[in-house]
C-alpha cells in the first residue's frame, strides 16, 4: 500500500515537471519569435525617421534660402528708399534755389527787355590791322539789330545752341543774325562755328580756323541752314572749348553765343570757370570778348530757363568785355511782313 502511494507521488511529480518545462519552452519560443520580428520593425521605423529628418532638413534649407532672398530684397528696398530720400532732398534744394533765382531774375528780365530796345555803343580802340582791313567799308548804322557790339576782333567763334527749341522757333532768325554779325566784320583772319557742346559745324576744320572769304561765308550760311547737332541747352561747354582751343593771347578774338535757355546747375560755377580760363591782361582786358544773343523761347518751354540764360550771358558779357542783346518776336516782324 505504501509503495503504491509513493509511486503515485513520483508519477505526479514527473508530470508536473513536464508541464513546467513545456510552459517554459513555450515562453522561450514566444520570446524567440518576438525577437525575430523586432529588428524588421526597428529598421522600418529607422527608415521612416530618416526620411522625415531628410524632409525636415530640406524644408529648413528652403526656408533659409527664402529668408536670404527676402533679406536681400529688404536691403535693396532700404537702399532704394534712402536714395529716393536723398534725391528728394536734392530736388527740394534745387527747387528752392530756382525759386530764389527766379524771384531775383525778374528785375533782371526787365533790364534784358530794355537792352533789346536800346544799347549804348561800346567805345573800343581798333588795332591798326583792323583799321586797315575795315577802312571805309565799316559803317555802324543807327538801326543795326545787334548794335553796341565792339568789332575790334580779328578772329570770331560762333557758339550756337542747336537744341530743339532753337531749331523749332529761332533757327531762321539765328541764320539771319549770323549773317548780320559776319557783315559787321568785312574781313577776318579766321572764323569758326561750334555747337554748344563744343562740336564743330565743319569737322574738317576741327581745332583750326576757317579761312575767311566770300565763298567760305556762303558755305557757312548754307551749312548752318541744315545743321543738326545734339545739344544740352547749355552754352558752357562750347564757350570753354572755344577759349581753350583758339585763344593765344596774341590775337583779338570774340566769341558770339546764340541761345535761348540755360539748363545747367549753377550760374556762379559757369562764371567762375570762364573767368579762370579767360584771364585778364595787365590793362584789365580779357583774352577773349564774349558777346551773346538771346532768342525768345516758345510757349511750350519753361520761362525760367530763358531767364537763367539771359542772366548768365549778361554776367559773362559784362565781365568779358562783350555785349548781350535780348531779342523778342517784334525784332523779326518787319522781315516777316516783307516775306523774309
């Protein structure tokens, strides 16, 4: 009896151990199977994470590039704004200056109109050479349209404004006055015709005098009639070029300026420049006389540019031994009525 009970107890113990072992084996198998699938999931998760990181990095690069573009545009607009502000300040200053000059020039404009009607004849001594050349042919008429201009020069340079306003409104008048000035000098040692930029009407005579003769004078008037050249509506360049190129100090020379407006920045600067290059001799006379004719502007052009031209040329002529004549439409009425 005791033996059977002990056997039963041993059998139960072995079965229990078998169950325990199977259970542990199953757990181990589950663990093994779970560990086999886990690396695949980790790898997939890593790839997804890398893809997201790459996407975010690309977006970051795009944002940085866009930011740089915006910064450059902002900097450009800031610089443009600063430039616009500086330009506006300069324009306000120029406007104030022009208003002041316009107000100061009103009285001078009245004087210009008076000069157009009556000019005193300047008393100038002629050289012996000019006395011999002019002789009995020289006559100064009382109704001379450019009266009061000294004619003691042996060389003459014409500086002509070839701008659109001159070509449109005053070109035939300028041709007429060119012929009249040449008539004042029956014989010259040299002639030259330049535009207000310093260009030559006869390029073949650049930098040298055109010999005077009746044939040459006719050629000058014919070429002048169809002459077209660029102009900045400022005679400064032409005057400076004429003085620097042709003035030697040993010859009597005059510069005649034909124009209707001055669009330069500063009258004072022009006067100082001409005074430096057109030096005075011991007697106080200048190397070159400067005369000027002011032609009327058309209604489509601002009046103050014509007033500035008259102001500039009056000062230059007064300081350089010359005469300024302001012309009006009435100065040409008789010729229009007679078909001229």
